[in-house]
C-alpha cells in the first residue's frame, strides 16, 4: 500500500533553491518532492539551530503524511515552523551532496525508491495465499509502533534537554573565564598606574634634590666671597691705621717734644687704638648679628616653601597610599 501524500507549500532561501536545482539536474532531473522526502529522512532533528535567512523562494511539494505528522511534532517541541525544519534538512543535504561519494549514495537511494513499486507488485503476486496471515499479524505490529515512537520521542527530548544544558554550562564557563581575564587585566592596569606614579614621584624627588644641592652650592660660594671681601677690607683698614699712627709719631718726633710729651702722645695713641679696636669689635658683632638675621630669614623662607610643597604633594601621597591598599587587598570571590 502506498502511503498518502498531501501538498505542502513553504519558503526557502534563494541560494539554497539554486543549489537544489543544480543537484536535481545532476541526479537526472528528479522531482523536488523526492529530493525533499530524502532530505527529511536523512536529517537528524536533534541538531536544530536557528539561522537568519536572506532572499526566499516558495516551493510546493507533496509530502508523506507520516513524515508530515513527525515534522509537526518536532516543530511544536522545538517551537519552530515546519518550513524551517525542511530548510534545515535541505541545507544538510546540500552540505553532504558536494562530495562525489554522497552523490552516488543519493542516486542509489532515489533509484531504489523508484524500483520499489515494481518489486512490491511482484511480491504481492507471489504471496497471494499468505495474505490472511499478514493481515492477522498487522494489528500486533501496529500496536507496537506507537510505543516505539513514544520511546524514541522521549529519548530525543531527553537528548535535546541534555544538549541545551551543556550549551548553557559552556556559555557560563566562557563568561566566568572572560570575567577572570578582565579582573586580571584590571589588576595589571592598576599596578601599571601605581608604578608610573611611583616613577614620576621618584623623578620629581631627584629633580628637587639636585635643585637643593645647586642652591646650597650657590649660597656657599656667595658666603665665601663675602668673607674674603670682609677680610681684605679689615686688612686694608689695619694698614691705614698703622700708617696714620706712624705719621703722627713722626710728626711729633720732628717737633722734638720732651720725653713726657712723647709718653703722653704714645699713651694717647694707644688709647685711640684701643678705642678703635673696641669700635671695630662692636662693628663686627653688629655685622655678625645682621648675618645671623639674614640666615634666619632665609631659613624661614625655605621652611615656608617646603611646607607649601608638602601641602601640594599631600593629596598625591594620599592617592598613592589608597592605590597601594586597593592593590594589596585580595579580590572578593563572587558566589
């Protein structure tokens, strides 16, 4: 008995339709119905996946009722259309049909389907007396078939659920791996930033040290120059004083004073010299006090500058400490 067929119209991609047309020509111009029937028979519907299509073309074919009901069941369970399932089967067929060996197998399978009606007629003629036995055995086989189908469907559903769970687990693992990679990248970026900031701070400190040393050297040179100038000035003053004293003594000697007068003159000169020395000492003390005051003022100015620099650098140091603490703290594990 031939199985009943009913017409079915659906859309497929234009590129897929063109490749199917080529395959039909290669297989001797067979009908679309036979080609689609073979594709549905061979395709494993456990591997259903959704794909976005381009341009479509409509096909109208006659499909076996049993295969149609099977496709309806799969479309309900997978929540896709029958046309989509047929397109998947045709795409799979075209992928396998590119190989020469598969094309030969297709030709053999389709040729055997054509030859089956003639063989069935011959068998019927040879086995006419055995018809009654076959008719009696048919109900038992018919009763077994629904049970087998139900078992197969249950197995397929369980396989689909397991495949879906595996896919979800894979996606979760990939997401976890990506998160771990991102965390490592963030930590590395933070470390790099901290290192850069540390390098900049070290460079600034080195520049400041060099500037301080240069300032100290300049101050030392200036102080040395001032000290030498003061010494030369004192020597010159002493020489002038000595010359004046000698000149006075010479003048008095020229006038031929008495011994007492000479002694008095010498005493006066000595007193004057002592007075001058006292004046010089006071002058030295005053100049020393002035120098001390100048040094004190310079030291106060330097301290003020240092305080201002420290105040400016304080936020940066606080930011560095915070960055170091965050870098040292271990990352909290996510549940």
